[in-house]
C-alpha cells in the first residue's frame, strides 16, 4: 500500500469513528432528554442532562477536530514524500 492509500485509509477510519460517536451521542440524548435534537445552541441549558449532553458534544467536536488534523497532517506528509521521489 502506498503512502497516499495509507493516509486515505486513516481518514476513512477517523471519519467512521466520528460518525459512530455522534450517532451514539444522538441516540443517548434522544432517550435521556426532553430537549429536541435541533436545540443544540440553546443559550441556557435547562437541566444537568442538557449540560452533560452539550459537554459530550463539545468533547466529540474536539476529538473530531484533533483526528481530522492528524489525518490532514498524514496526507500532507504523504504528498511531500511523493513529491520528493
């Protein structure tokens, strides 16, 4: 497997993991909260459940950003290696 394919595989795995985490958070939130799914940006969380849900979503967003950053770096490295050849 060449470096570009390896980088693409890393990105695909990262995105699949992110999608699974978000679906899990959504399903837990739907079962545990009276707040509709589209009310993510309510100015004042009305309960501890809402605060916990917002915290989980923020953590998932940070994880996603970090994972995608690492994937982008891997792609840059791969492209640099190919250009050096």
